[in-house]
C-alpha cells in the first residue's frame, strides 16, 4: 500500500550551520514519528553534502529542490540529476509553482527533468496546483489534469511507480490560507482518478499524493485524515524541528 510521506521543502532558507542544527533537531525527535511515516528533507543544494552525512544511518530521506533539464555540460549554474543522486539524495522536487512562476519552467522542461531524475534512480516529488484566479474560475480540475497529463503520462508504469505527486494550490502557499480538508480531498481524489484512468487502479492506489500549502501542526491532522491525502509537502513549518515533527505525528 502507498507510503505516508512528510517532506520539508526548505526553499532558499537557512545557512549551512542552521541547516545542520535543524537536521539534528529532527533526528533527536525521530522516536515520536510513527515508523509508517517517511520523512524527507529538501535543503538548498549547498547543504546537501553535509545533510547526507548527518542523515546517514537514519530513516530520514534526502531530497533536492530541483535538477537541471540537461545531463551535463556547459550549463552554468545548473545542478544535474546524476550529481544529486551521487551524493545520496533519494528524491527531487520538480515542478514547484515557484519554479514554474519565477523561472519559467514549462511542461516541456519538466518532462526532461523527470526523465533524467528517473534515469538516476531519483524519486520525483512532482508538484501540481492551480492559481487563485483558476480556482475562482472553477478551472482547477482542468489545470491540474493538464499538469499531470503533459509531464507524467509518457512514463512507463514502472517509471510512474517511482513518482510522488504533491498538490499545492498556489493561493495556499506561504499565505497562511490552507485549502479546507474537503477542497483538498476533492482534488486529491480527482488526481487519483486521473492516474487510474491512465496507469490503472493499482498504480493509483499506490501513488502517494501529498498536500502542500500552509500545512502546520494545527491543521495537519484534519488534512491527513482524508482518504486520498497521504502526507504533506511543507514549506514554512519545515524550518522548525518542533513544527515539522508536529506535522509528522499527525497521522
Ligand atoms: P508553505 O508551507 O510555506 O505554505 O509552503 C508550501 C510549499 O510550497 C512547499 O513546497
């Protein structure tokens, strides 16, 4: 059956030293976390090597926040999937709305990133989600369906089995405005049906679909109680060990 996952997307926050302290804080409280919950941390690139060393021997997995859409070569400033996999990352976040919005990531770019990540044995945490005006126009289902179809539908069932999906409504990210459990469950169920139609019911039953957007200890329980919400992709609340663990114990 599918995994429950709580993943912390640190975004562009913390110094290396602060990051190490955050990881220590998480490790010290791991005994509180049910063994059925997979914790993942996604620090900035500069932190990944020391983070991999700090996490060795623990059950916390390491993720990058992005990877290049090219394998190697003259791409100044980019970090390639083999580099990320080579230092011990198991996951990579792809298609975050901030990357789509501020760095012009398109479905075309994301197809290349997903393929390169999978070729290196990385598990993509593929983010989807509508903007406020799209929800207000009642277009959220079609927007999310297109984001999934355009980037994931070319995968083989074996490749798709490695993918985690994160639904993050853009209007709920960093705004303090969480989707209600009903709103989140409704679209998570729709995402699972979209997957079932393309990859079959077993694949749909096995894919973990995470909710992201102002998730915190006080609302995680209600969200995680929904049948199609398998965990969270956490931003702001992942920057404090107490809050991150507070969310992880909400299953
Ligand atoms: P917040 O939890 O800060 O709203 O961010 C969510 C997010 O974007 C995680 O990727």
